[in-house]
C-alpha cells in the first residue's frame, strides 16, 4: 500500500472541500473494497476523505418514498422496517451479499462504488484495461465463466459485483450527488456505465463528486418484490446470475413490473425488453418465458459463460411465477 | 491516535496504512485476534466495535479511533471463560483453534443482530418480529467465518447451546 493522507469529514460540503484540495483523493466508506484494492495497489489514492461520519439517516420523503443517507450501513438498510415492508427486494438483495461482518462495515455509497471481482482485474500479472487502460484484456479469451453476457465491449467483459445495486436498479432509485459545482441527481440506470472503450470509468460521477444519498420513489408494486441469487455456494459468494423483480397482477394480467439482472453485465442490468414484453400480458408461465426470451435475445456469451443465459431464463420465469402466486418477499 | 480496546485507553502513533488487525496484534500485543486471509474472506480477524462484528483486516485503524473495541481477550480469560467459550469446548467447536476467536466474536455480534430482529438471506418472513435461530439461520448468519478443520457442526451446536436453548452451557 502506498502512503496516503487521511481526513475525516463531518458533512458532505466538508468532504467535497477536503477532496478538492488534494490531487488523487478518494472518498472512504467502510473500506471493505477500497482498502483491499489499495493493499493490492490496484487503487493508489494519495489522500482519503473518510465519509463514514456523514449522517446515517433513512427518512421518508414527502411523497412516500425513502431517502437513504450514503453513509448508512448495509445492515441498517436491510433491517429497516419500512424497507422490509415496502421494498423487500432491497432487503433481500443486501442480505444475500457478503457476510454479516462486511454488511456491518459497508456503506450504501460504497456499495455503488464497488469495483469488479474479475480475476484478471485483481491479478497484476494479467492484462486488464480497467486496471491499466490500453493494456488489453486477458478475460475475453481466458477463464470467463463469471463474466458478462450483456453490454460488454472488446475492451472489457467484467461484471458489476453488487447485489444491492440490482435491487436499486429495479426499484427506480435515484442517486443524489454533491460536487464542487453543486448538487444533482441521477437516475440509477444512468449512474453506472457500460465499458465501451473506457472500462476504467465505471460511473457517471465527475472527479471529486460524492454520493450523498440514494432515494427510493414510492412504488406500490415494490411491496410485491423479491431478490433471488444463483451462486457457486449457498452463502457468501458473488452472484453468477441474480434477479430483482416486482410484479403487480390485476385480473390475471401483468399490470406493472420491474425487472433487473445481476452478474450479467458491467452494470446492474435493467431488463427493459422483458418488462415491455410482459406489461399487459397474461400473468402466466408462457408469458414469463416469452419476456425472458425477449431480453435474452441480446445476450452474447463468451466461451465459458453461456450457462448464464439459461440460468437467467429460468430465474426470470420461476421468480415471476412465484410473485404471481403471491409468495412475495 | 486514541483507541479504546477492551475497556483500556491507548494513545498510539500509527501509520494511516495500518489495519485495525495489525494495530491490535503488533502494537497492543493482542494476538488472540487472528490474521487468516487478510482480505475479508475468512473471518478469523472478527472483532466487535460498539458491539457490532466487523473484519479487522479490512478496517484501517485510523477509522476506529475513540470507539469501544472488544477482542477475544476482552470476553473471557483462562480463569473465567465466556459462556460461548465454554460451549465451544463442550461441543467440540474447534480443532486447531485458529478460527475460534473470530468465530466467537462473530457469534456474539450475530446473536445481538438476531435479538434486534435483523433478518437473513434464509429468513422466510422478512417482516417477522422475532428471529428464530434455527440450524439454517445460524449457518447462513455465520457464513463469514470459515473453519478449515471443518468443525462447523460443533460451532453451530455451541452457538445454539449458548444463545438459543434454555439450558445454555
């Protein structure tokens, strides 16, 4: 680990000011990913601005949504009564990720900023465009069973590792951001980037910008939502494929739904095509399968990961069938 | 930097790069907390901060100034073992013992989480009022602590005996 300066911020304004005064500064939350990457010298910031002392509040918004402070710990968000009741997919997604210890350390903002778990990104003997832009990618022709089947580029086939973010993508979350130029909000869908030719740039944050909160809009159908995750072992492993889904059935038809997949792309993958195919259709297995096919038609698997397409198909069908039968959460 | 470990106050001059784990072991000689993988995968370094379990290896010490930290040394000693330590002995919850301090700190933090109603990935009813620490719940909640000797069944029994059954060890 290289030497770095450290300062603790008491407010978002102070954090932004502190970071602006330093060259290669990074914001530090629970550190569960950043400290590990610094130890490997994949990340080498010269200065850390600790933002864990920022407000850790979860408040109801006037319109009936929730505003979640970026410093809120993952455990605190998953256990919050209103999250469990109104957005069960989010609780389930968080609880299916990492371990009890890590969920106690990790913050909401940090969860959004997690970097990929691609083996080649971590292995400094391998070529990686994300770690060393322009170096090449050893994953494309390497062992790529954990890699992307959607939205990859010749430069990068890595996936986003978060579970929480898959639920946030499905639930129409909004990211609140503060920087030297002021405050702004970004729809969750536009927060993370596909790799394109610049896989080292993973979000649409500008340099120095800080995530201050994540907002969940009021979403009635989210009370009928869930999260399922398929992985190599039953607990404490990253997703091979996961799904966050919310479904509202009226008179046997799909009145509305939200669907996002994890483990399949460089960002949480909102399944817009499946949603479109299913809205208004009969809430039955044939329709769920057709919706899955509509989404998966775009999949472009690599040598080792074609199984993810079949897994995603089955997950979409069984998860929606379960929600249609009323086994919410 | 000022630290509070097992009720004692310490003023130390530390490099910002030092992890909480290395600070405990190398500077305070509290070697009960173990270094396993040093990357958050094994749980051997688990300690309690304000009663909550964390991985000390992924924690920069500087982030934990002025916050009460409890290590295995703060839970019990050879004269007076913690109830969970006695249960680990009674139920063969270890062979080599390397993961044990982390298992015990983790289980104590886990029991507190369950007592305040934190659900887990295997909790069927997310809005339940009370967590029932079944075998499956305990295995899920303790999945951040690995035991390479394979004493997991004894570990689950020891935790159940301490925190679940009336006839606690």
